C-alpha cells in the first residue's frame, strides 16, 4: 500500500511549550490506524497539526507526496483531510442539517451527501431540523462525524469518539466505521480505550510525552508491551 500521509520528525509547540518531539507516522491508502496514550501524550496535538490548526514546517507533514505542514486549515480540508474534533464542537445556533451542510463547503466530489449521511445515521434524519446541541451526546457525535464526511475526505481523523458516551452508544458509533472506510478511505482514530482502538485498527502508535513510545500491528503486540509504552513503566 502506498503512503497517503507521512509525518517526518513532526514537532509542535504551544507558544514556548513543545508538545511533540520528532513524530514519524505513516498512514497507507485505505488503512485505519489508532493513536493511543494517556491524556497529555500529544495525540490531539498531532491531529491538530495535520489538520492545519497548529503551525508546523512544510516538510514535516507530507500528503500524497506534497509537503503540507503549516498550510491553512481550509486548504487542508480541500485536499481531502477532515477532522472530527474532540468534544464535537458543533454550532449551537444551527440545526443538525445546517451543521452537516457546513462540512460540504469545499465541494469535493464523492459519495457523501445528506442522503448518505442519513442512511448511515438514521436518527439524524429524524432530528434534522432540531438544534444540534439539543441532541444526546451520541447523536451529537454522529453529527460531528457526518459533518466531516460531508467534505468527502480521503483521510478521516477522529479524536476521542467515545469520550463521555455510554458503552452501548460507543459500540453504535464504531459499528459505522467499516461502512465509512469501505470505499478505501483512510482513518486515524484517537481512542483512550486501548482494546477498542486495537480492534478497529490494523496498526497503532502509542504516544508518551510527545514521542512515539511504541508502534506495531494492532493484533500482534502484547498487552504487556503496550502497558509499558503507555505508562512508561517496566512490567
């Protein structure tokens, strides 16, 4: 499989504070990878950097062979990278359908439109004229995913989809992932639940204090190795 996205020695800063230290990650076309690690390990910072929300050097992020680090977020979406942000970040003054339509502003061609989003998440069609923030947490997460899909991305980045949701809702959300990537879309999933992350991905990267402490095939690396990399302790 050819590389869709590569980060090469990626660094990221919040002012004078350095949050990422030389991150090398590769995502192949059609691949789902997981980012795991404790709070503050740098997972969300990584996604924000790729999405153009944090400044980086151009050569540190390469997408389809093109250096894109530091490009404007709107440009990144237009190139085919979409972020489902932590906390959903829906527009409270807009309806479900209006939030979804905002995702289509770049007008990239593809299979995702209102009809296909409603087919994926039927509950949203029933509530399409409701204020987005009046929905349950799980339904709001569906809106956030749908809004990202409306840009017809080739790479979907999902930040903490399960955060604050009941287990039954988490299962429902993740049950939609195979249908989402069925046409060869790639995905990066940030997930606190390590076993869930491993089940939905082919490979994983474990972050610790802004560095990759372990990477490998999700089905093959031992729980002990992941525990050591996750917490930085010898088991």
